[in-house]
């Protein structure tokens, strides 16, 4: 589960950075490292940035707390979980760190079990946030689909109804009647589709050309 | 009541045209209304036994319209025709007094069959 999760470490001390990187990689995370705040900021502006960052508070230039503040001021597409790492362990420091926008706080010296537990909490929080976002997205898409179907069903009723009427009047075997029948069959298929789309309750996609599209038949079963 | 009259309510004029032509063609006398309020106004003056109501109407919706009509005239047989099935549950429609429920695009033969069934039922009730 955590094999592919990206974590960023920002730590100016080379030894601490190497140790952190090694232990997180051992736990299966995809770890990248920055040696100062500016580098960390840049790494978190990438198109697919890490979802979790462990930031040292004391760094020259842009420090961990300021980095938290700037990141929180941003409109971000994906959720970002921030853990501040610091030798400042006084309660007022913890408060300041959390107020700067950190989600959690680890006081140095820490042991690896604590680090692992806190990173795991972060991973759980991110998973929950992502699930919620997915659900909201799906809800939005389904509401949109329902509204579109409703709007389509009105004119569809008009076309389908009048063609059914013409068909009743037409002489069987007549060339126009055959054409009309084909038109009616096409309309009926659209009607069947809007019925199915309104029944979609879950996300089920299938590959389509280079991307993916919702599998209307599977998703409306 | 031997006169086979139907009231059709839909906010889309072309749909009213369609239903009027179909039911008239089958020998029924059709009156149309574009809103629940207009339908109630018509209903106050003359009674209808068989009705086809769109559910998603501007102002009062078709489900509440059905409740009002059944309250005033418990023997009426109203049918729901809706383009937005998921917005109104079938059970809510039955509870409001709808005889049956069709989703748009509905087939005309289904609607004609429903009308025929309703008038047969009324005739049977009358013979009691």
C-alpha cells in the first residue's frame, strides 16, 4: 500500500537527511530529499508532488514553519500532509508549529518507531482525504449526468413520440416506413442509454483510445 | 363519464402537442395544462378521471399535484410520466396516488394502453 507513496524530506543536515531517507525507503516509501526550504518548496510545486513531507524546522533561508505557512496559503490540487521535525520541544513551539500549518510534529531526538507511527497516521489521513474527494467527484459527475439525461429525455420524447406516430400511419413495406423504423430504433437506443446513465451509482471505467471512459453498461448494472 | 376525457400536464408545449394528437387520434378528448397550478384551475371547473402528469413541473411538482387531485377526486386515475426517474421514487409516486409510472421517452403504445386500461377500470366501477 505504501510502496508507491511519495514522501519528501527537507533537512539541511546531511547525516540526518541520509538516515531519514534510508529508513523511510526501507519502509517502502518513494523518498526524495531536499537540503533546504527553497528546494523543498520547488519539489512540492511539481505536477505530481509528494503527498507527505517531513520538514525540518531549522533550516537556513526558508525554514520549515515558514514553508508550512506558504504551502497552506496555496490553492493545492491534491491534499498535502506536513510533519515538522525539530529540536524545539516546548509546548509553545509545538503550538506555533501546528499553527503555521503543520499536521503533526516530531521532536528530536526521536526514535524510528515514533517516526513510523506518525508517518503511518499521515498516510491514513491522506487516504481518507483522497477517498472523500473521489466520492465528492463521483457525486458531482452523477448529478451532472442525471441533469443532462433529464434535459435529453424531454426532446427525446418529442422525437420518439412523433416518429412512433408517423410509423403507425405509414404503410408497411413502404420505403419511407423502413427508414422511419431505422430512425425509431436509433432513438430507442438513445432512450435506453439515458435510462442506463441515470442508473449509474458507482465508478466503473473501461479503456478507450488513449484514456478511459465510464463503462455505462457495467456501471449501471 | 362516457365521454373519454384526458387531462395532460407537461411544461413542454411540443410534448403536450404530441400527447394531444395521440390521444385524440385514439378517440379521446384531450385537455392540456402547462403547470400544476393551471391544471388545478381547470380541474376546479371540470372533472377528469384519467390524467397524465409530468413530475418535474415549474412551481408545484407533479407528485403534489397528484395528491391534490386525488384528495378532491379519489376515483381519478393519474399516471406519472417523467424524464428524471431518479428524482422521484416509484414508491413516493404510488403513495401520492399514481396508478402507474412511465419514464420519458415513453412509448406511445404504452401510454395508449394505460389510457385504455384506466377507462375499462372506470367502466367496471360504474357497473357495480
